[in-house]
């Protein structure tokens, strides 16, 4: 997106991850590389830059563009231990816009989820709220923080369910940090963007990350899951998500302070459509009538087939993963994206438009290996 903000300094957090890597790659491709700063977990700026470059390669950034980045653009920092914040505050006060992608994005019982996603993120945002220069703090939330038992399609709302009602600690933490920043940091120019389910990349497929794609692979390999084939799922590719995040960050004025980044009604696909596209990409017949919709308690009956259908994997982990992800898939949520589209952001593509690229880039990567990335 073009803007008059070329000389502004943009700070990216989470640039060594999936969404942050894609945002970085897109800003670099737009010629903004020299204007970027990156908050990275590292012992030194050089090590931080190395970690960043390793990820940018996966996101298709050229060697030349990556080598043009300098150690001075790295701020070493960890949200788990924020004792570095006072030391780096002078540099943080030079920042015009923040895209905050850093988080522990895991459905597991990781004890760092709350300290990082809530406490550390809040400490960072509190420092940024004191900046006189900061024009926008774009925080990446998750659409799933609305909790279960909502009527779909879901509209953006600052009302959150109780933490104990959330399906996992991760979504509870993402809701709590949004609530705290908006209630307790009136000086923060906060805009929250909540992506729905981010899977693959339109041209790179799962090269940078197979996050969540393994669930589809598993469901079709097992020919069973807890969703009906006619139900829809709200999936977007990471490069579309990045485009929308950048748009929301750079646009001089916005109508709202909270946005879904989602497929919505027009671009969500049914599982039957995904089955057909997946089969075509694999040169196979769709699962179609062989597919069995089962209850979550029946998932364990599939365990005997895990090895033959999905390859070597720890059956307990697979079962746990299937149970957790079925909890979200069964919500059957579509997230309304009209606010985003009304801001002039492009319409999202459909998952089936680029699913073949995800299949090709996953060949040679086992389902179990892809799954591990989501259980940090
Ligand atoms: N992926 C999705 O489907 C999806 C959907 C909706 C919302 N989101 C949101 O998008 C954001 C990014 O998710 P993702 O999928 O890109 O996750 P990811 O690939 O796991 O990346 C997470 C990023 O956060 C950084 N990070 C983790 N712990 C940190 C800490 N203690 N201090 C500083 N940085 C830390 C990681 O750095 P290291 O490399 O050092 O670990 C990495 O750069 C999250 O806020 C997530 O809630 C994701």
C-alpha cells in the first residue's frame, strides 16, 4: 500500500515468526527495509539479525535485500523478562508505528503464555504509550478470543468472555491483553487486528510454516473428523494477512480501532470444497462419501489407524492435537470482515485458490513434523 509514511520508522515484533516474517517480507519488498526496526530475542544484535535473516529466507526475501538490513536495526528484547525495557526506551521513543506480532501462539499448556502474551506485552505497550511520537500501535490479536458459544457470523467486539470459558490458555491470554491495553493505556494509539485462521501462503505454500495445514492433511488421511463436509471454515493465507496488517498500520486514519482479518462470508470454503481441491492437488479422488463425521469422544477410536494413515507419530500427541483443533473447527465460526473491506483492503482469496501450493510445499514433510510447530 502506498502512503506518505516512507520516512517513518516502523517497529516489528515477532518478525522471526510466521505472521511477522510475512509482514517483514512484504514491507521489504515495498522498499521499506531501511525504515524498519525489529524486536528480536537474541544475545546480540548480530545474532538477532541472523535469526531474522534465517526466517526472511523462508518468506522469499532475496539475499541482497536481507543483507541490506543492519545490526543497528535490531533491538534485543524478550517479553518474558522485560528488564531490557528501560535500556532500550530511548530507541523505542524514535518509533512512529508498531506492528506487534510477538506472542506465544500455542494451544499447549505452555507456562510462558500468560507472562509473555499478557504481562510482557503490557509492559512493552505501557512504555510505548508514553511516546509522543507514536502514531499507531497495531496489535495482532486473534479472532478466536471471542470464545465459544457465539452466534456466527461474528462481528468485532470489545466484550470478552470469562477466561475460564475460553477453549485454551492462548485465547484467554489474547483476550486479556486486549482488554488491559484498551482499559489501562489511554495514551496508546491502539488498533487491534484479529486474524481468523492463518494457513499457508499464496505462492510459497507451507514453506515458512505448516501451521494448521497438518490438521487438514490429518482429517483427509483419517477420512474422519468432527466437522461436517458442508460446514465452512474461515481461513486466510499469511501474505493476505500481512497485506491487511500493513494497510491497517500505514493508513493515516481508520474508522475503527478493532478489525477482523478474515475470509468472511464471501471467501470461506466448505470442507467439501477443501476436500475436492486437496484431492486434485494430490492427484487422488476426494474422500467424499467415505468421510465420516464423528464426535470428539470417538476420536480415540481412530488411534489404531494413526500409523498406517498419517505415518509415524506419537498417538497421544496426535489425539490431543485432534481434540484441541476439533474444539475450534466445531465452532463453525465465520468472522465478519466488512470493516476491513470498507477500509479499502483487498478482498481475501479462498483457501481452495492456493491449497495446491500448500500441498506441493508440504511434500516430503511428515504430518507429525508439521504438527510440532503448533505445540511449542
Ligand atoms: N497463525 C495463526 O493462525 C494466527 C491466527 C490468529 C492470530 N495470530 C496471532 O498472530 C501473532 C503471530 O503468530 P504466529 O502464528 O506468527 O506465531 P509464531 O510463528 O509462533 O511467531 C511468534 C513470534 O513471537 C515471538 N515471540 C515469542 N515469544 C516471545 C517473547 N517472549 N519475547 C519476544 N518475542 C517473542 C517469536 O520469537 P522467537 O522466534 O524468538 O520465538 C516469533 O517471532 C500472534 O499474536 C498470534 O496470536 C496467529
